[in-house]
C-alpha cells in the first residue's frame, strides 16, 4: 500500500507562482515531499524513463515552457542545533527551509557566519547547488556537509564541504552530478564569537570605525538587508531572478587592454584572472533601464532582468540574447546566464 497520499502528487500544476520571474508554466506532475521517506517513495514509484526536475522557490530559474515528467519540490522542514564546542555551533536545516529564515534564526542566536548572506531568496536545499554568495562570503565557507538522496537508488549520502567541488556559483550538484541527487538537508558550522567579514565595499565603509570584535552579526545583517533593499528589486513587487548573468572572469592581459579603452572598467583580482562587473558592462552597452517588450534590464541594477508583467520565457531569452550580443560587440566579453533554464 502506498504510504503517500495520492494528493501529494499534483497533476498539471501551475508553476507561475513557483518562479520569481513569474513565467507562465505548468508541471505535468508536481510532488512536495516533506520527509525522506516520502521522497524515497515518490522516487521509487516513478518510472525511471520519466524526466525529473528539482526546484526550490524558483528564484534562480527560467522556466521555458511546461515541465514534462515529475517536478520535485523538496519541502523538508526544520532547523536545529546539532552540537557545539567552545568556539563553534553546528546547525542543520531541511532542504525546504526558506534560506533567510535560517539566516535570521542563527543571527538571533548570536552565531556568526550567515549574516552576509541575508535576504538571498530561495531554499536551504538550493543553496549548495550554486554555492550562493554575497558581500564577500560564499556558502562554502560555512558549510559542513550536504545530505542528498540519490535519484536512481533512493540511497541517502552525506558529502563533506570538500567533496562538493564548490567554486564561484558552482558545485558538483550543478555540474558533473546534475540531476543525480536531490539535496535533502544541509549542516553548517558557525562561530560563537563574532568574526564578521566586512571587507566588502558597502560594509567596509559602514563598519570601518569599529574593532572586529565589536561588529555583531545582527548589525551586519541589518546593514546587508538595507543595502540589498536599496539596490535589488523585491521579486514580490517586480518579478526577477536576481543577477541574470555571472560576473565574467577574463585574463589579466584582456582586462589590461579593456582598461586602456574603458578607464572606468570595474574589475576585481581573482586567482584565475580578473572578475569584471557584468552590471557595469551591461550598463555601458546601453541596457540599464531599457525594455524589450514586457521585460527589461532594471533601471537601478543593470544586472537584474525584470518582468514588468505578462512576459514569457521567449521574451526573457530574446532580451538576454540581445544584451549578450551587445556586450560582446562592445567589449569582446562573453556573458554567461546565471539562472538555470528548465526543462
Ligand atoms: C532578488 C534576488 C536576489 C538574489 N541574490 C542572490 C545573491 O546575492 N547570491 C546568490 O548566490 N544568488 C542570488 N539569487 C539567486 C537565488 O536566490 C539563489 O540561487 C537561490 O539559492 C535559489 O534558491 P531556490 O530555492 O529558489 O532554487 P530554484 O531557483 O528553484 O532552483 C535553482 C537550481 O537549484 C536546483 N535545486 C533547487 N533545490 C534543489 C534541491 N533540493 N536539490 C537539488 N537541486 C536543487 C534546481 O534544480 C535549479 O537547478 C537571487 C535571486 C533573486 C530573485
């Protein structure tokens, strides 16, 4: 007998509220398992030939047409203190936990580590997928392990942070193991004593006058939220999927040549080259605040593609392609899309 309520697998489900770009789409079958057992059962009952997508809150997606097969929206809940020692706490969260609820809870406890990642939309389960990052901090710096269920076998495995192959907006779950695992939970190691990273521009200016031990996670969170709210459109008000392109990394030579022609070029040194600010390139290519039909690049933050209402995935992809083309023609730099294209 099936342990699952049949109603837990919806058919022909509307996804327009499950993606922050508000693109119209439907899922042939949609399941939101709240436990590992429920997830195992959904996977066991699925025909292995049926296609499978995993989504969280849809804040980093371009859903291009209806999703065939099964769409899984892991909904494992709960945040807990796992263990602690004199210096650190280890906390666990289910994949379905809203990321910023986890940040808020840990910061309220006075634990340090997640404050720079405040207000990033999405779920805890999606966070390792692209190694979310903001204001000089990446998830990989605080992640202890990821719990996954293998789609083919239903087997539960843990990957230590070193095994996740984290890089800038990347991990094994996004690259070589794409589609192989469903992330069901994460465990983080956070500091009990404040050691906040306020090296990033807007935080540095704000906290420069304080010794590091006096910079509290709650104050950093408050500042990060204020900066984000002043710069980024709230998807609940203006549909968007955050940064639409990754910041491209070019060679030191290439950056040097560009700097001669474009003295205002914004770039940051990285071990692998110079990371250019994609928003600056887009703005210089004339796309800041410009619309193409119902979609456009945001007027305050050129890196964010917004849906003013009624836009489809075709509109989004046409705009992305026009922006990419113009940036290439002006700078000879290729932009890579950040949100995942489904199916
Ligand atoms: C306004 C705005 C600001 C943003 N700012 C930032 C930022 O500062 N830094 C940053 O890094 N990102 C940012 N993002 C992007 C986005 O918030 C993150 O990528 C987030 O982690 C996506 O979470 P989600 O639950 O919405 O995942 P979705 O968008 O639903 O999915 C994203 C990808 O993760 C996969 N995935 C999701 N859940 C799981 C799971 N449980 N197991 C396996 N795979 C899974 C999906 O298959 C998909 O490929 C922003 C987005 C918006 C809209």
